[in-house]
C-alpha cells in the first residue's frame, strides 16, 4: 500500500431489480475505496447483495445508480465493449463454482483469458504454465477439471484470474465449495498473492477467509453496516489462528 | 389413480407453459417436418401408374382415328366418306371393338370472364364400349349439359352445377370425368394429332380443354362456324400391336402416344417430385435429430427436480412422455393438415387421370408413418433423460452435472491461433460435433435440392415445341413450390440449430464474457459455429445436386447450371445461415453473464 490513490472506488452504488411493490434493492448506496495491494473482505449473510456488488465492481452487471472508478477512470457509463476490455485486462474473477471449461485441461483453462486478450498462443501458454507452477499445480497442467480435486480446481481458477496481470482480483466465495484442507490451500494462495502486492476483494461469509484481509466490511440488506481494519491481516493473530503466516 | 393422472398432466402442462419458447420451437420443428414428410409421402402416390388405371377404368382405346378436320373454310367430310373410313377401320384385322365416330368441334369455353380453347366431343347418352369417360363427379351428358375433363375443370375452377358458355350458348355442367383417349389438360388432342390447324398458332399449340356434349350440341357448334372432325376409338385384340396398326392406317394414333404425351408432361415432374420428396424427408429427419438431442439436454435437470420431490422414475418418465406427446401429437396433426393442403399444389397435372386425383390421398400408411416418427421423437426426448435419471442418484440428477463435452485437442490447439470469434466458434463446435454434422447435412440437402432444380432448368430447352412449353410451365411451378418448401424447412432447421447452440452454449458464452470476450465476439462466435459446418454442406451440395439430377433424369447429358447461379446459391445460403443464427446468438449474448452464471 504505497499509493494513496485507490485502485477501485465505488460511490453511491445501487442495484435494483424489479419495480413497484416488487422492487428489490440488492445493493443500496455502497461506497468503497480499495487501495493498491489491499485485501478487502466483504462479509454478510446469504442474499445481502455481496455477489451482486462484486458483479457490479467487475463490470459483469451495470449499476442502477452510482459510479465506479478503476485506476482513477470512471467506468460506469462505458460501452459494453469497453467493459469487456476492462474484464480481460484489469480485472480477474474467481468464482465459488470454479467455472472451468470441462473439456479444457488446466493449462488450457488458464490460458483462455490470455487468448481472449490477444496474447500470442505461445506467450499465453508460457504464462499459464508459470502461474500453474505458482499455484502448485505444475504436475497437473494436462489434467481435465474432472480429474482435479475441488481445491485444485479453485487454484486453476485463481491462476486463470491472474493471467492478464489484473489490477484487481475479485473473488466470490472462493472457498464456498471446498473442504477444510482445500480452504487452507486456497487461503495460502491468497496470502501469497497479497504478499506479492495483488489487490484483492473477497466476498465471503466465512470468518477464516475474512481473517486474511486487511479490511473487513460487513454488509446487510445491500448496504455496508460496519468496517473493521484488521491488524496485520493474515500475518496477524487471526492469520496464525487459521495456520497462515506469522511463522 | 385419478390423482396421479391429474398430477402428471398438470406437471406436463405447467412445464410447457413455463418454457413457451422451447415448446414453440419443438412444435415448429416437428410440425414443419411432419408437413414435409406428408407431402413427400403423398407424392409417392402420384408416381404410380395413373394412365394404366385410367385405361382400365374407361375401357381406353388402343388406336384413335381422326377423320376430317382442316381449315375452317374446307369442306366438311361427307357422310359417305366417313362411313367408308369407319368401315375400313372397324373391319381391319385385329380390331375387336370400337366406338364412334364422334363429331368433335374446335371451340372456346367462357367461364367467369376466362375464355379457353376447347375440343368439344359429341357423345351418346348411352355408355360406349370403348372410351367411356369415367364420371368422377356429377353425371353423364344430357341435352343442354356438358361434362368437363377433370384436369380442365380443376384449372378452370368449374364445378358440377355451374354454367359455362360454349359457342355462344349456355350449358350446365352435368359432371366431371376422366378419359384415356387424349392426354389431360393442359395437354390435348392437338399435342398428338391436331385436326384443327386453326388451333395451332405461331407459338405452338395453346393449352386446350376437353368437354363432352351431346352429338346435337356439337353439330350446333359446327353450324355456328366451328371446325369439325370425327374421332373413332378402336380396341385391338393385342394392344401392343397398336403401333403396327397405326403404321398401316393414316390419320390414326396409338394409346402409347397418349401415354408418351402424358409422360412427357409429368415424367420430369415425377423426377422432381421424387427427388424433392426425398430431400424434404431427409431434411425433416435432420431437424428432428437436433430437436431430440436438444430436448434430452433440456430435460436432464427437470428430471432431478422431480426425483428430489419424490417422483419415482416411472412418474418422471410419464410426465416427460405426456409433455412430449402433447407437443408431438399437436405438431403431427398440424403438419398432416398443412401437408394435405400443400400436396395438391404439386400434383395438379395428374388431376386428369384416375389414381392421381386433384388432392393426392394422404394414405393411412402416411398418417401412421408420420405419427410414429413424431411419437418416436417424443419418446426419445423423454425416455432417454428418464432412463438416465433412473440410473443416477437424485443428488447427481439435481446437480445436472454436465457430461464432459467431447474434447478435440487439435481443434483447441488450432483455435488458439485464430481470432477470438473463430476461437470461440471452433471450441463451441468441438463440444457438439454431432449437431455440427446434422447442420452440415441439413445445408447439404437444401443446396442439393436447389442445385438439382437449377440443373433441371438449365437442361430443359425453351423451345416453341408444343408439349415443351406446357412441361416448362408446369415444371417451373412445381420446382418453385419444392424450392420454397426446402428453403422454409432449412430455415426452420437452421434457426433451431442456432437457437439450440446458443441455449446449450449459454454457460460457456457467459463465462467467456466474464473472462473478457465482448458480446459481439460471443455473438459472432455462435453464428460462426453454425456457419462453419454450413460451408462444407453448401459446397458438397453443389456437385451432389448436379449428380442427383443427372442420375435421376437418366439419359440426359450432364448439366451444370451457370457459375453465377451456383455462386449465388452458395453466397445466399451462407448469408441466410448467418442472419438466421445471428438472431438467437445475439439474444443469448445480450443476457447478463452474471445472471447466467448464477442460474446455470
């Protein structure tokens, strides 16, 4: 966190569905600044709007009101094409359900966003291999998702999110489908990303994941209700409690 | 039991209501396929031997003799001349029966503002031993009444009980009949041996009808200036000897020449009907194949839901079956009706013959065949997912874990080097290779049909020969209808394939967009996924079409349509595929990727 200018800034962000009596305010006036290298965890009960907020921040959905700035540039009103460009260059997504292409091997899944970003096939493959090594799956590059464990699949998904060196990685319940061992594997990976200066926004309802963050934001009924700055993030006491950092 | 039936029915109907687009697409594909199959099967009846049946039903003559005739100013044949000619023919060796001579005048009929040339034959009210026209509707001639040849009546739109004007007099239409003595409308006596030179204009013989009147009525036409001739029908001991008989007697013609005139008119049509029927049938089956596979995919998750709420595998199968049967039966009925209405448009020429009536019969066999095919599609669409579900646990069925799509490492490697839309298209194709194959077959069949029709048009000479003009008119009409049907069916199939590709690729498209592909790239990718298999299909269809026409129109030289026409077919096909698949692709790509990812 060497710069004070936020990588991502959301102000007055709203998202509504339906109309009249059936109007639902999924996100209701959210303000959020994410500094470079910061890990922000957003917690809250199911249906409180966490995932919708993440989709808005990542340009997967358009907001009903409010603004989003990415690296100082307003991206709220930009074209669909520009949003797609943003998704493939500045943002990396990690989903709860992994969302890997079943017919592609681990390395082919990881290189896909690189190919969409028009990297040369050779460069995309080299970068994918490097990332798979980084996430500890160097020996699984040619495996199909069906041959990988849940934790391994999520690590492939994380590697895929990183291939275009995004400014920010948005993770939606990244450990929601994982058992304890796999959760710790993924948390270690997020920790190493955090240490390398990667900006992360993680939506979760799991305390252990939140404990790895620099800042914890609580959400309820579409709005932020509390914010806690963590001391030391995963390197602090909470991190030690779950077996991360603090050696 | 009653409660179970009500439950099954409710579940089936509600699911259909909940997915109206899917239900409508299924209905459309089955109905279109059923229509074309109905037409294809109905056409097979037309290619039977209608002339032989007509000869049997009407005691058709083996030889027809013409006496008299000539220009208007010429002296009519005298009674003595006529008697002598008749005596020499009816007593000739081999002749076992005869009828006539019948006075025959060249005149014109007026009906509802239309005036058409006719040959009016004077007949007795008593049945003739040779060539007694078979009355198909109404009755036989009587004073003041006329009987009209069926092909002519169909063309004129005249019915029993109508009034027509002949030689300035009004006649009531007593009946509609068929004969084997002259070829049916639009052909006529004058296409074989014309005793009325006035009928032959500079552009050949016009379309001429045939009517039967009483002898006295024909005499009346002659008195008002109509040229007159006499027809004598002869029956031989051996009908095969007719050509030899004719060779010895001038002004006679054989039953074989009547048959040739009919075949000249409908022979090329029969080829077109046969080829068109087969192509339409195969095209319909290709569409049904795609439909069945799509329905199986659609139903998998629903099976899981039903099992989760306690339905047994049998109930699940029953619900799906009822749902699919409702669609299939409705669509098959609509298709049969549409086919029944369309088929007569294709078989007009045969209307003048027994066995090929104006509305070709939709046989019980055709109804059963179409119903069985529709039900088979319904059964496969419902039973395959039901059986799959019975074999898997409820949790797995509910999770709707997709089967791992087929993997083509070479395609994946090659596509990595291509622009993004092509990359997406090739990978989409490699996931569903069988659908791509059906798409190729569908387009290949369509182009084959169109090119075969173009080849036939390129082959038929446009000459001022009498029968060729009729042939050409009728053939153009027929092939235009077949072309329209082929194009409509192919359009329905292509749209459905595009929609099914977009629907099946909804998740992968949403993920690709989440990973940075634009909506335009995804749309282009889905369109190309339909276009790429269409390209080889269209290319293969060109030589196939030329070959099919060459094979079926045996004896004709190899005919290749002009290059510009072939290029036009190729480009138009690819353009049509692009447009038809772009619509469902675009609609699919417009959905929010976040919503799709959350709901899939």
